[in-house]
């Protein structure tokens, strides 16, 4: 394979550090049925966050433990409400919708810990990462 790559003098730094805790405008870009290491069925949902980063979250909708399944169903209901759906027949129903998600750093990753309707608002004075208005894809 022939390569024709220019090599810059300085290396571009790409960071994968978790985003600071706060609310972020996001678009649901994809849903995927997955199998967990324990063999349970789950759904992986990818969110494109306002700054161009992707955050993934897993929902154990068919877990072998009833309480885990109930938590995942409640999260999907909250997500559905946040994107304005009255019914979610399939996980793919949420694809393409915009909303705000609350991110909390969890080790090397961000955990999605809340959902709300996308609103246009001024930055908050709290210092947390708050939405900076309506995301371009939500217009």
C-alpha cells in the first residue's frame, strides 16, 4: 500500500479525558443491540455531544436481573420524554433526536446520568459545563 503522508513537526494532541460534569447538548447518532460479557442483551446508544465528542451508554433492557432491567427501562423512558416521544417501540426510534444529557466522569469515561429536553439558554454562572444554546443539528 502506497502512502503519501505529510508529517508535521509537532504532534497533534488528541485527548480522550472524560468531559467535566454537567449538562451537554447532544444528538443520538446510533443504537446498537449488543451482548454483555455475562450473555445478557443490551442496547448501546451513541450520543454526539456539542463539542464533537461521542459518548456511549449501555442499557441492559433484557438483563437477567429484574431490578437492572427496570433501571434501564426507566432511563429509556426518561430519554424518550426528553426527545418528545410518547412511545418507543424500538431502540432505533430515538436515533436522530436531540436532547441534553447530564455527564458525570466515571474513571476514564463519562456516564450518562440524566436526560432533559434541549433548550436554548445562556451559560450558567455555576461554572459547570452547561449548554451553550441550541446545537446546530437541532435547528
